[in-house]
């Protein structure tokens, strides 16, 4: 796996435009990857401010900070911003930076389309965040935007719908780019089953995106025409059905959950072998497990709808299918643990995050299994138990994996090692405060606290106060990451080409920081 | 109310008991697996460290192990699915109820109609009874803060109660944890669920589906009482309903209409349009100074009866009597800065229906 990079190729980036125009017109996968990540971090902070406002209101019973209408706007927009603005673009950013480096390609397959799929995002974000300032405020129907409540909303809803359309187009273009790149631009000798697992998980994720983003676009477009053009897709008086919206939404929504977690599995599967200094256990079964999860994800959507009054056969089918997903997910966890077993472990910051990920993500997996059981879910649906569950898989899952990946590849991106001490403080603060925030929510949900309420009965007061304290701790811990990033970009210990002792893979054969153009002559993989 | 803070509420029906036990069982199984898997992982974290001189092994697959950890979870899942399947089927069996009650979700209150069985014909509207002073902290919060209503649902102990759910505007969900019941209430459709409470008591729940501004403020309070108490309650309700039935042809004077209208307004309109009539624009427009309220009365009658499509303004035609609608319209047209001097009569409402 030796990469040959002739010296004269290093200078190409001096010919393009400079300043702002460089970023607007760039077709370079590394520039675009960086922009994706900066964008997603800004959205992460915006969504975080909304979360902290929600938690401030819920610190004590009674209405103190915000009024119910605005509270609903906050919960709705927090969800949309975090899912579509923070988590998804962050993974696309990783894909842009890493996939060409990992498969030995010179760039993404469609470089101009890549530019366009990023630059669609800022207008979508402006529509979303700007909707707080229009008459009626932002959309307040929950991130799920259930009809007919979403039909009642003001113009903030229309802005959200258009934002979703734009982000959907962006995601589809990004996904097509990833599929074509992975299938066509691998270096000679890199067969599919030699490909790094991160590329595999993204390839499968990209297929999921292409399959389900149009479904979401259809759902919100039907809401739009119900709102303005007199259709009755979701209105019984006109022959429609409100539950139809939920079926269409969750046919998108459940694969969406895996869109947000499969690339995380990929990142973890790169990091664990590196710091265990041992090859990934069960590579082939990891690939098959990822594919099974993706296929099963199309058959479980109605487990979000057990309380809508499905027939018993429907409930049973979706219950069994959902429980089945526990099997391939379990295989992944077992494989990671087996990779660590009898390794030669060290715990640099990326490995800490990855180990932490396995631990807390699995808690989210178990609560998911409990929610899969229809009778129990009927008690827990729309309670804080569900809020706890999906934050364990999306924060402790997706977000922790993103941090793990960022600490792992920052040396390659910046040429400097990240500050180990700060990185470890960031990890431990995040880990502790995350659990203080979200673990009590299991108890709240079991005891009967509904989600999406601005005020609650007195027996829920103690755990809510605890969750709020944890949330502020968690929020402020993320500022440490900004310090780490700035320090790492500005300077620090020089990173070697192979920044981590146990790292394998083509990205570690190019210098750190990776030059603007890499693999213009494809490497040969043996 | 069962004071559970860390677990499911104390169940009072067979179904809720099954759910409670199933959850306990699954929790135990998950804990055992969790401890086993992470026991292995943390032993590895502890023992297989480079700093302790651990040298990495080179194995990276083992077909036997991989088959075992695929098949064993499948078997465990089958064990979990069996009791769950039985409960799902039992939950769906709404046949042969003793009493059938329709629960209608409104933004933001519950309406109950006793359709069949003892108590047939009783109707009630159930509003949050926690005073707003307790919400904004001007008054100490009571024990049942946000979980109390003016008119609770009353049912007899030991009888199979079938609840039909539907909604008037958006989707709501009728949820009482101790009874093991949660069923979405979907506008334009009827869904059903059932419970048979094994013991008397007061059981509280909430609307569980986001339904707009006051989603957090439409609780459910169920009183499970003895057969005798239930019979007495039904008699009292029916007597009260007969006594309060209005003569539809009575001609009212303005002052009486305003007094009655103020009460109707407080119970039905003030959540959005606010007690001072200023509303919460733009979602909830003001009535004070409104062109509709000060304009021709037929337009306002039409809006109150039929609602406004695509907005939160509900159709009150089916919820309120002619007299109540006449009173509340009269009130809005003759209070705050509105002085039309008109008294709207119940007959005018009946004519506009």
C-alpha cells in the first residue's frame, strides 16, 4: 500500500480563486468536507441553544422562561436542526474528506455536483432558522410534523417544508456522489471486500438516502398542498386520513435513523482496530450486518405508530421485525468487543470516545429493544423514555462517533495532533453530563411524563432539575471542542503521515496534513 | 395516584399488570446481557493494555463464535416475543364491553359521551382545573398540579369499559398509565381500546400526542368507584343534565347572556383568545376590536359554529348548545372595547346551523 505522490502535484491549489471565492467555487473534496463540518458544527450549536432553552423551562414546574407556543417551536426546530443540519451534514463531511482518501481516489466522482450539494445547505438553514422571525414564529408541530397539526401552522411551516425539500435534494446528490465514487473510483486492487468499513457503511447509507429522501419530500409536499391548495390527503372530511401521513413519514423516518447511525458504526470500526492494534474481528459479518440492518429498516416503520390503533396482525408484524434488528446490531457490538479482546490497547482520545460510544450506545440499543415490544411501547410511546432512548442512540451514538472520528482524523486534516489533555477532558465531561441529562429521563418516562410538554406534574420535578443541570454541563462541555479545534488548526505537535501507531489504510500513506490533491496517480493495493 | 418515580405506575388492570411484569422481565434479561458483554469489554480494557505489556493477538474471525452469537439472541428474542404476542391479542379484544364511552379530543380538553351500558346518555366535558395562578407561580402548586380536571370520567370497578376515541381537530391520545391504556384519538376516525379496573381509586393521565399550544394542559382523570356509587353518580348527572337543559325558544336579555357568555368564554375560548380578548397574534387573533366581532353577526355565528379551516379555530357547533353559543357571541360583542349592543338569541343560532 505505498502511495507515490510526485512533488510537482502539490502546488495545484495556488491557481484557483482565493479568499471567499475559493470556498464558493471549490470542487475539492477536502475543502467541501471542511465546509460541511463547519456548517454542521454551527447548526449543532444553534440546536444546542434551543435544547438549553427547553431544559431551562423544564428546570422547575411552572412556566418561567418561555410560553407553551414558543416551547413547541423550540422542540420542533431542535429536532429538525439537529437531524438535518447537524448530524447528517457532519457525516457527509466525513465522507467527503475520507472516502477518496480511504479508497485511493483523487476526488469525488462528481466534483461540481459536490459543490452544489453543499451550497444548497446554507439557504435551507436560513429558511429554518429565519422562520423564528416570521409572523406566527417557527413551525411547532414537532420534528415529525404530524398532520393535521402541521396544517394548522403559520408560514413557519411552509419555510420548514421548503427547507426540507432543499436539504433533501442536497442529500440525494451527496448520496449519488458517494455511491458512484465508491463503486467506480477505488484504487486498483481494492476489491469491495478489502474496502475500509467506513466506506461500506457509507455506501449502504447512501442507498438508504436515495431511497427515502424522496418519500419525505412527498409527505411534506402533501402537507403543503393540504395547507394551500385544497387537497385532502390527511383530512377525513375530504376522504383523506391523518394516519397516512405517519405511514409515509416513518417509511422515511425509520431508515433515517440508520442513515444517522450506520456511518457512526463505520467510524467506530476504523478506530477500535487501530488502538487495539489488531484487525477488526468479523469484517465480513460486519458488512453483512450493516446490509441486514439497512434492509430490515424498511420493514419496521410502524413501530412508531403502535398507539394509532393498528390491527393486531400489524402490531405483531412490526414488533417481530423490530426485535429482529437487535440481532445484526448485537453482532456489531460483539465484533467490536472481540476486536478489543486480547489486543494491545491504548486509550488516546479517539479510542476513549469509541469505547464510550459502544458502552452508551448499547444502553440505547437495549431501550430500543424494550420499546420494540408493542404492549410496553404503548405505555412508553410519546413519553420521556422515548426521549431518553433516541438521545442515547443519536447523542451517545452518532455524536460521540463523530467526535471519535474527528479526534482520529484531525491530524490528517490539520497536520497537527489534537490536544490530548483537552480532548480527554472533553470526553469525560461529555460522558458524565450526558448521562446526568438523559439517564433520569428513563425514570420520568416510566413514571408517566409525556414528552413535548412545557410544564409537568410535581412528582417529576427532581429528575427534571437533574436533567437540566446535566444539559447545561453537556452544552458547555462542547465549548472545549472549539478550543481543541482552534489549537489544532493553529499549531501543536506535528503529525506524522501515519499519525497513530496502529493505523492502517490508504489515508495514512499520504502526508499530514493531506495535500490539496492526493492520489492523482492511483496507489496499488495488494 | 400511585407514587411511582422510577418505574411504571402501579398497575390496576390485568393488561397493565402484564405490561409491568413484561417490562421487569425484559429489563432483567437486558441487564444480564449488558453485564456479561461489558464485563468482557472492561476486563479487556483493564487487562489487555499496551502499558501492561499486552501483545496483540492476530485472530480476526471465528465462525463458531459468530454463529453462536447470532443464534442465541434469536432464541432470547423468541422467548420475549411469546408473552408480548399474548398481551397484544388481549389488548385488542374490545368485544362484549359492559359500558362503552366515547372520548373526544378537543384542543385542549376531553369530551366524554356514555354511549352504551349503565349511564347511557351522560355527557361531560373535562377541562384542566388547575388555576393559571399556579402555573405562573403566583400561587403554591397543589398536589395534583396539572393532573386535575373539573369533571372526571367516572366508571364502575370490575366492569369492562370500552373507550372509543376520536378527535375534533388534530390528533390527541387518551392515556392513563395505571390502566395500561393509550390510544390515539384521530379526527374523522374512531379507534377503540378497553380496560377493566380491579380496584377503586383515582387514576390520572395526560394527552400523549402533541396537539398544539396547550398539549401539556389537557389531563385525564378517571375515578373508579363501586357499583353503588356509580349508580348514584349516573342519577345525579342525569338529573343535573335535565335541569340545566335550556328552553331553546327562550328570549334572553343582554345582561343574562353576558353573564353566561363570560363563563362559556373562560372554559372554551380564553386559552387562545385570552381572557382580555387580546389573543396571541398572529396564530390566535384578538377579538377585542376585531372586524368580525364588530361586523355582521351572521359571519361570527358561522365562524363559531363551523370553525376556520386550516387554523386552530375549532367548530364549536357540536360541542356547545345553541344557548351557550348565543351567550358567548353576545359576550364577545359587548365586552372589552366591543359595544355592538346586540343580544344574540338561541333561535338565531339554531337557524344558522
